[in-house]
C-alpha cells in the first residue's frame, strides 16, 4: 500500500488512537494508515476519513474496548439508544480495519440492552482478520432503514442522513453475539468467518432465544447478507435454540453458501419475526449447508438454492451490484 501518511499508536508515537485519527491529513483521495501497537485501548472512536486503514498487531494483541449500552439514561433524561452505543464507528468510503478486536463490553444484556461494537458506514468497507464482540447488535452494517418503527428509534449520528447503499466485506473475522448481532441494510459479504452465538444474559433460567442476523435490505437491492464458507458456532448455547436470522424489514436477504452449522441452529433455520406477510418478500436461503445444524426441513419461507442459482451469487457480481 502506498500510503500518503502512516501514523503509529504506541510507545514513542501517538498515545491514543483518537489522537492519531485527529492527526490524519485531509482526505484528498490518497490513502492513509494508522498502525496500532499491541495493547488494550479503552476508547470510543469515530473514523470519518475515507481511504484510511486502521491496522492492529493482530486481533489477539490489539483491542479497542468501550461499554456503552442502549438502556442507559443520559443527562437529558433520554435513553442512549442503540445507535449511540458503538465502540467504533466508521463513516467514509474505502475504510479498512485489519488485525483488531473491537468490543462493546456493556453487560449483562438485561441491563445494557443493545450494545454495538462496530458501526460500519461507508461503501467499499473492508474488515479483515478482526474479532467483533458484544451480545445484542454487535455489528451494524449501515445504512439505517428508511423509517423508524418507533419514535426516536434511530436517534444517533446518522438519524437524518441519506440512506446511501453500500457494499461491505468481512474476511476471516470472528463475530460474537446473541440477538440480531449482525444487522442493517448494507450489502455485506462474509467470507471464511466464524459466526459465534453466545449467551449474554445474567439470568439463564429460561431458554435462550437467539438470532444471528436481522437484515433490513432495501427493496430492489440485489444483495443483502451473503455468508460464504462460514462456520456458525455455539459459544455457550444449547442445541436448537438459535435462528440464522429474522427480517428486520420485509425485503430482508440472507444467503448461506457452503457453510458449517452447529447443533445450536434451530431446525427451521430462520424465523419470520411474526411477519407472515413478509414470507413472499424476504429472500432467506441456503446452499450446501453442512454439519449437525443442517439437513432439517426448514420453515416454508426458507429457500434451498439450486446449483445454477448458487453459481450466480459471486463476489465479483456483489462488488458491481451497486454500480
């Protein structure tokens, strides 16, 4: 990478990641990179410069952690709300994250409610070799849906921003959570990732009901979420209690290609979020799933792709889908 600017965070350099972000040159279309030394960085961050890479020393060595929960009441008497909780928010085109752990440590879920680790906003976003940790709403793939379902449901930094379609890529990442922990409207491609369901509750006296994805794919958008050769893993979850997803909005799309499914996956595969009217508009599908969570008779609205249909779901087509 031919960086126009390389900033370092660690001994003898910037003391914090926020300091390095503040020192980035203006975005003139040339790339920049922030290199982060091993360490535990307790920071809440916004990276809004396009064409910028934030690179750690490895997800097992470099961690960014904060702990904002949606249920917290702020000084104005209002709840913080989901979209003000993110540990890291990116807001620009062609931003790359690599070799980092990003965690929202707000817990337990009963008290914290939603707690975003990564709020990814920007076309051609790339996240490689990262670990994303939280419980409910770990990863938000912007933009927001067009309309709120309840007043102030979208309160936050992009509440009134244009809903710009975007493509996001996640490679060799580990993403952990329990309820709707990958959600949003982006066209997002997940390749060779570990998708890990954990139980973020303090009170486990009742059975866990968990959902991996909650896409809000806009009507007419070709791609929603694609999981290519990913592994759906049970952290501390019982068998059969975890759905692959449910539709946050009525045109939700999620496709699994050649994925390994643990025994924690519910036999129905997907849940309809009690929206029977959406059965005809969602696109929730699998192709050649394997493992103990595969091979069951799925819910009637879940599709099994043919060879021909699966062959049309390619990364190249995904990258050009919004051109």
